[in-house]
C-alpha cells in the first residue's frame, strides 16, 4: 500500500495516534511517515530571537526523528521523519502530494472544547482535503476491525473511486463493510441515489458487505447506534465539500461524528 | 391465480414496485416481527430445548436477511423505475444493473434455502398438541410469511426484473 502519514504535535493524544498508526502501517505493510509542522515564532522588531531559526529547525528535526525512531522500534515498521515550518493543514497537504500518501492519520480530542467550537486541525481539514484521513480519538488503541461501518447518503455521481483506500485496507485487514444509508421517513429515494447504490454494490463486489437502512431523522444518532449494535471497529464517511456559506446553515455530519464518536473515523474525500 | 397474473402483466414496472413494497415487503416485515415476538414468548413459556432455540435463531436470521434484501430493492432498485420510460440520468451501467439484479436473484434462492431449513426444523410448521398457543401462532405466521415471500419472488422474477432490465 501507499505510505501512511502520521501528523503529530507530540501531545498525549497524538502519541496514542502514533501507536495506532504504526500498528496499522505494520498490519498493512506500509511505510509510516511521521510528520510535524511547526510555526516559527516571529520576534518583535526591537528584540532579537532567543533561539536562532536554524537551531529551532534542528530541535524540531530531532524531535520528529525521535518519535519516528520510537514507533519504528516499538512496532517494527519502516518509518521516515519529516518536519516542515508552516501551518499544519497546508503543510500536510503539500507533503501528501510530494510523497504520494495513501492515508493520513491524526488524533482527535473530545475534551478540547475550544477545538470543538472553532475546529481543530483535523476537523478543519475534513472538508478541504484530497487525501483519505483517519481520525483517531484519544485513548483508542489499535485493534484490527472486524467490521467497518460506511455511512453514505448515496449522493455520488462518480464511480466511487474514493472507496479505493477503504477497499485496499479491507483486503489487508480482512474486515467486512457494513453500509448504512439513513432513511428519512418522508424521503423518497431518487433515481440518482439508486444508481449510486447500484454502482456501490458493484464497487464492493469482491468485499464482504451488507446494507442497513435505518429510519431516523437524526443521522449521527442512527450511525452511532448502528455502529454500536453491530460492533463496528471504525466508521467511514465521504465528507461533502460544501461552499463556505452553506456551512453556516448545514452542520457537517462528518464533523459532528468526529467530535462524538469513540471509534476511529475514516474520512474518504471524493476530490 | 390467472386473474392476478393478468393484473401483473398490465402493471407498469413502477406500479409493480409500489405494489410489492406495500402489499408484500411491509406486511412480511410486520409478520416477521409478530412471529419473533410469539417465538420469544414460547421460549419462556415452554420447556426450552435446543430445537426451539435453533428455530428462533433461524427466524431471526431470516428476518434480518429479508429486511436487508427488501431494503436494497426498495432503496436501490425500485426508484430506478419511478419514472417509467425515462432513461436513468448519471446512472449505473446496464452491466451494473444486471449484476445487481443477479445478486438479488441469488438472495431469493438463499431465502428459499432458509425456509426449506425452517420447514425441516418445524416439521412443516406442525406443532405438537401440547405446544403453547404462542408457538402455534408463530408457526402460523411463519407459514404465511413463506407463502408471501414465494409470491413476492415470483412477481419480481417473472414480471418486475425483466421490465427493469428492458427499460434500461
């Protein structure tokens, strides 16, 4: 499989996500790139920098290399360390393109109220990213999933290429896919949705999969309840890329789930 | 029977799909729920044995299987013929639709196998005279479910599926 990228800020949650990522990379036979983005502190004009920029860069390099070495030693996985100055969201995307990354792994923290309100790096990336991303809630340790719940509203006009990563991991870890399409009682399925469903059936032909059509007005509730009932190890979703003004009125289901689920959440962009 | 067959022949694919959803799928789902409730009650009332538990497990499995199968038909296949005569916009290819219909036919076959097992386990839905009323009622429901499912499958395979593939 393509290399995985672990984005870390060395926090407790990120170290846990690192363990998770290394374990997953080892199970999938992938290389793990440990990445840290740092922002250089700009000194005030009248003061001189306390630590020269080169030293800061060296310190950052040593830190990310130490984390990569720790994970390599603990999980017997090939690792590489990369650090970059800049804003995390932007730099992650640049590195992913340069390195041909197959999956980004990031930590999420449910206790961070500020992030919950303004959005963390992980959740802010959900709707603009072009690469699959696995959000690992803090305290969740790696366990090979037996079942993955794929939540979809069947709004896909393409060939479901965004599921290629999910299929590749399913083949490696040998899990089954449970597709959930939450149905609103008054909602009538349209031709477009049905066609997307038929194409999805064909896309997952060689993977063991099953469907669930719960009737519920509250989509996150139905997804979480079904995940609990079937014992899903992960939840997978295709986030919609909404124009910014629509985000004011439509709450993103993926974001809502990212904040409340205690299961790893695999976001599969259809970019 | 002939008058029914003549009726199915004159129905459009859209009418057939609506008819199947209303008259068969919904009622079969409800009957499964009733049968499971009665079987569950009989497990408590009667001296529970392995066979009764096996019947309950099989019916639960058949109910889940049918619910998913009917959901796929109602949500993914039937809407394709909602506007009869129109070609599907941005739709699945003919091959994809045919493959999907083939899968549904295989599921029909699996349902048939499941009910054959159930017949064997329940002695063709015959209870001992000493069986609880709950069990008798449950077996009655199961017999009715099997007949309805057979008819549902017959209409789909003989009338609906060929029409869906023809429209495509």
